[in-house]
């Protein structure tokens, strides 16, 4: 399975110089701080002080408003499934208002980073990953259908399929859950897609404890 580092490298490789990247909580602050190469000033927004889950999409919408005024860049939001589920309603807002946004949803099957910290303390996984939670019957979220339900463009692909779509247009990122292995991170690229103003993609289980 791809790691966060591979996801960050793939998106960064094809981000345009004026594209703001927004992230906040989980493993992505550390991975983007180490792996994201800033291409121009004021294009890296990392809410690291409080690691506020839920800032990502709302903050990305704010960047989209600013980008609409300047005519430069398309915000790229990188978010885990935990933060996404806690605060995703502004996806609807971006579609409604026509503020274009790209959201990269990394599906870890729950709170992957907290689960890792739990394990590092010698505690068995408990109530962080969906499969380990005290529920009647665990089930995964279909993030593509969720985004499409509010008229957002959404696709699911594996990272090694992204490169084939990159040159199409500067619109959305695609990813997904096929089982093919990643061999060359540099070959992973960002894809283009247009439907509405918002674009979303889901990558299955990208966090490697």
C-alpha cells in the first residue's frame, strides 16, 4: 500500500507553483513538513499549532476564495478520513459558491495516527480504527459517493494510475484502491478532471504504522 510520503510526493510533483496546499491533523503535517517542496511564497498552509481536525476543508475554501480574486492557483487540501468525517460540510459550500478546490482524502480506515501512538505505548488497537471499534458491524465509508451526493466530482484510483490522467487538465486529483504495488514514486502524478467546482479523491489505507 502507498505511504503518506508517496502521496505527498505524487501531489507535490504536479502541483502548480501558485497552488496553495492546506493540511492540519494526523500524519500529514509531519509528512508535508518533511516532503512538500514549496514552489512559491504563501502556498503552504499547515495548521500545526493545535493540529486542528476539521480545519483542512474549511481552510481550503478560504484559500479558494482568495484564489478566485487573484486568478492564481487551485487549493489542494490533504486530509485523512478521520478529519474528513469530522468536518466535510464545506465541500457543499464550495460546490454551491463555485469556488474550485481539490481534496485528497487518505482513507486509513479510522484514526490511523492515534492508533499508531496507542500501539507505540504497548496498548492493543482499541476504538481508533473502524475494524477495532466497539460497533455492531464495521463498514467502510464510500468517500466517492459521499462527495458525489453533493455534486462534487469524485474518483477513486490507485496512485500508479494517476499519471495517465495528469496531462488532461488542471482540475482534480484521482486515486483509489486497486491492489497494484507502487514501484516508482516519481511516476505518480496528479490528474485532471472537471465536473463542478470541487474535486475529491480517495486513497485507501495510505497510512503505514
